[in-house]
């Protein structure tokens, strides 16, 4: 994958929450600013800024954020007011709603996609 600048992903906010590799969280998460998950979350995630899922990360639930970058596995719906980026190692089993969608070769997506400018997170 070619190098991208922070502005390409809309990363303007502060990354203040990280779920590390080997960690498992059961329950819903609501995070101010940005969130990165390298472990497992069994529950819904809502971030007011950018959500990043590392290649070893797994989410079993809905993901809602301004911008979403996925390299791991999501089993659930994904919704962003900005961009959803599926890296080559990502797998999504659920619907995607976003203003913009970027899919790298090798990414797996099984669901429906709805794209609108200024999509809402509802």
C-alpha cells in the first residue's frame, strides 16, 4: 500500500484510546476523539472522530465514526460520515454506509453499500 498522509484519512483528532493486541472487551464503547483496536471488541463502537482497526483486530458489532480505517475483521455494520477505507487484509461481513469508500485489492466485503455525500450515522 502506498504511503498516505494524515489528511487522506481525516485524522485531525487526538488518538486517546487504544485496545491492545491480546485484549478482549465485551460491551459497547463510546469514545471521544479517535480509537484504535488491535484486540477484540464484542459490542458496538462509536467514535466521534477516526476509528482504526489493526490487522489482528476483530469487532463483533456495529462501528460508527467520522472516518473508519479497517485492516482487521468486522462482523457487523459500518457507518461513517466521511471515508471508509478497507485495507487489503480487512474483512467486513455487514453493510457499509459512507460518503466515500476506498477498497484495496484483497479486501473482503460481504454486504450492501450505501454512499451519499454527507452520509449520517443513523
